[in-house]
C-alpha cells in the first residue's frame, strides 16, 4: 500500500489572495488542518480550521508534530464481544484531510514514518489515514537556534517527497507539485493557480538553502558507530533526563507504541494502542522482570544510536529531521543539538 506516488515536478504560482481563496475552498471540501496560534499559551499547533483567518502564518514551527493525525496518541484498534473473533469490529477508518503549512522537516519526518509503517507488515491504521491526506508544505526562510535541517538534509526546502510545496517570493508563492495527490488537488483548483513565477526557481531554492549546516552528519554517524563517544556524555545526559518522554512525544519520527486490552464497565472489550517511549524503562522490561537496558545513560545512548546510526543504515536517511522540538520541550535541560555537536567532535 503506497501512500504517495511521486511525479515529475510541475511549477505554478499563487498570490496571497488566491492562496486564501484556495484554503477557503478546501475548508468546505475536506478537513483542513493548519497552524493555529494559542494566544494564552503563546504556541502554535496544527488544528482543524474552518476559516483561513484562523491560520497563523508567522511561526517557526509548531510545538507538536503532525504525526498525531496518522498515529494518534491513543487509538482504539478494534472492539470485540464474547470469545468469538467473528464479532471483531476494526476502527481504522480515516477522513480526507489537507495539512497546510507543514515544514520541510516534518514532511521528511512523516516520510520516515511511512517507511517504518510499511516495512515488515502494512500497518493499516497508519497507512489508511496517510492515504487520505495531502500536504501543502511551506518552506522556511530562516532556521531558529535549535533547528538544523540543513545538517540532516531535510530542509528548509525539499528537492522531492512533497505533495505541494510553496516558496515565498515577495507577495507571491512559487508552487511546486511533486506527487499524484498534489496534482489531483492542483487540477481540481486549477483556476486559482497562475503560471510559474517569472523568477529562477533554482535561485529561490538556493537562497532558502543558504544556511550553513551546524554539524557534519557523516562524522556524527561514524563516531557513534565506532563507539568513539566518551561514556561521560551519556552519564551527563542520563543524569539530566527525567524520563518524562516529552522529547519523544513531540518528535515527528518517533513511532513507539504499546498495546493494551481492556474491558469497559459496559462490557465492551477493546484493544488500543498509545504512544510509548524508549525513555520509559517499561518499554524494554521483559516478562519475569529482567530489563536489559538498566540505566538512564543506556537509554539515552540507545536513542542517539537509533536515530543517527540504525535508521540511517535501515532507511538511508537520518532518524532525526532537525526540527529542534525535543530541545525546546525538555524539562531536564537536555540540548539535543549541542549533544550532537559534542558527538561530532568526539574521538
Ligand atoms: S524531554 Fe528531556 S527530561 Fe524528558 S525524557 Fe526527553 S530528554 Fe528526558
Ligand atoms: S530528535 Fe529532536 S530534533 Fe530530531 S526530529 Fe526528533 S524532535 Fe526533531
């Protein structure tokens, strides 16, 4: 079950006005999810919108990632009654959604989740939702202090892997269409799109990529793989880490979950899954109580190894897409970017 098919990139344009009209139409046709600012909390998150006026366009990135629309924090997988499997009712339907304002790093994060959920068996709970979604991503013009997509080659603009990508150019947007799903949306609303902008698209792309990488990913990979990193670093991170799991819950690529069977007071039996985290000791605890990962230092080391070595080996791409959310969320002052730079300089 493929969730997206790439096409040869097609160029078009939108003005601020036609973009607003497009979003208005999309609100009526499908469920539109877009960044919305919460003034009380002073943060921006993806939420359903019914009017483009609700959308926040002035933001670095959202506090949480868009993964929750495909891999919800809690999900009922099926219900059943009695002992017979004949009465199982699965609950994996999803509605058609358009996600607007997604950053390049998150598009790459979801692409990695696609690979994960397609790899050994097809996870229909995730894939059916992904199939019904289309992304309109918006390239970033600046990196903030904690994000580093230029180091992981996951932004701030994408070469491929997007449905529709918008690049701001003065009062207009250069539009790139890169998938069948993006093309279908474009064809349906063709009257709102203009011809390709009269600017060199490669210049716009190069301008967006002008930010220098903050570290050399290959060096980080080698130092981790060859165990060049001093154990003191893992002890230090382990001491700071409170095992709250926040950094993993906000991460667009983290995919751990646990499965639970419950009987509700009304007698319904339910199997559900909910987010879990490799920083929780319960995730590696085995029947009988033995736990091969015993200390906090071992847990954090495993996360760095997983994202920056094993996922590169398995998927050919970094398991960290450089969004910077984990550092911003951390209650223990663990700075993921600073630690990667320390790993780069080890050995
Ligand atoms: S957010 Fe910080 S304290 Fe919480 S689990 Fe992650 S590293 Fe540990
Ligand atoms: S590890 Fe941190 S910086 Fe990397 S993708 Fe996850 S939340 Fe973003």
